[in-house]
C-alpha cells in the first residue's frame, strides 16, 4: 500500500469524488489564466488569495517544478457556495494531515476565490492565513487542460443551476 493511500481514502470519506496522484509535470500553467482573473473576475486585487497577490504563472511553474507529484482533488456538486467552502477546507485539511505525517513540503491550492472574510483587508495581513489558500487558477494553473489530461470531468458553466466540478491540488513530496 502506498503511503499516500490512507490520506486519499480519508478525503474520499469526506465527500471528495476523486483524489488521484499526478505528476507535477502534468500540471499546466499559462499566462492567459491570470488574465482571465484580471479581466473577468470581480475578486481581482481584492483578496490576498487572488492576483496580483498570488504567484505568476512562471513563479507557479517554478514551484511545481520543485515537486514531482501532487494530489488532484475533485468534487462534483449541485449546492451553493457552502459546498465549495467545505471543499476548500478539505484541501487545507489534507495539506495539514500530510504535513503532520512528515510531508513537510505539502502545499494546498483550492478552488475559486477565498470567501473566508466578508471583505479582505488587503492592506494588512490575512486574517485567516493559517487556512486561506489561493485557487489553482489564481496561480496561473490551466485547470481545464490539467484535469482533462487525467480523464476527469470539467465543463464551462452556462448558468448557476448546472452541476459543478471543483478541483484543488495539494503538492506533496
């Protein structure tokens, strides 16, 4: 049994549909992803976890290249914001469990903008720095290409009633 298997089983029990180990070489970054945040998301510049306060795609590529593997987490859901908040909590919980198990480089990236505060106090320190994590997109990761290469489901939403696929990543070495 792989040392990571018990951690993967534990997150699956918490409602994660897929938890798979991927090579960080197969996690794709691209400059256009950050531009989608800048020109298309109301959270741009308003959170410690959003650009321009997050790594650029080139910086994220350098981070990814300092690891050989990561755990890609997937959750399919129909509910609202609370579900994605719970998903992001699971990402952080997995990161911390891996750290405590001796994987000292464990680092998590969530899904979507951080909603831990009603309004982020961007001029000061993060009020939830121990649990807040940027999303994969905020760090320039092309989630669609990364996920599709793993044969996992993902689609562009056309309305708020459609099922959603949330993804997070925990870098582990």
